[in-house]
């Protein structure tokens, strides 16, 4: 996982932000994906994503905090024919509740547990 120091180095409009972490930019972010493709046409995937705490603006005293969070996503698919696939996808498998965006208006929660399924058709 890489960490970038994204801080304001100059801001003539709002000098109080100099030295502060840029809004909406977490200090650390990373993901890990494990994928398996079975010979019979099954594909499975599990992905973990981590995002550290960040702020909705460059003034930490405003307390516009965007939560640190870890989210687990998963998917599975089965190839029915060369051009047709059945799939199931789950986002936020553990149903973690976190503030994803907090920029001064009402906080926006991160993606809740979501389940998608259906068919994918590939046009040759």
C-alpha cells in the first residue's frame, strides 16, 4: 500500500489550509483481490478494500470526517455458453456502515449491502 502526502503547500484564498491534508483524499488506500476460474466455467472473485479516514474539507476543526472503512465485495459467474454468462455480485458483503462523503452538506453514507444478479450477453 502506498501513502502519498497530499497536503496543501500554498492557498492564497484560504491560507489556514496550508499544511492540512487535502479534502476527500485519504492518507492510505489499498485493495486486495483473489480470483479463481474453475475449468467447468465458474469464476469467483473476492475483493477487500481499505480506505483510511479523511476530511470533507481542509480544516480538520470543522469535523467533516469521512470514516475509515474496510469493505468486502464478492462475485461469481458461470459461463452458460460462449456468449452468455450468469452472474451474482455482492457489494459491501459485511454491510459496513460508514460515511463516504462529508463535504459540508448532509453526510452521504457509503455503499450499503447490495446484491446484483443476472445475465451478461456478449455480442461477437
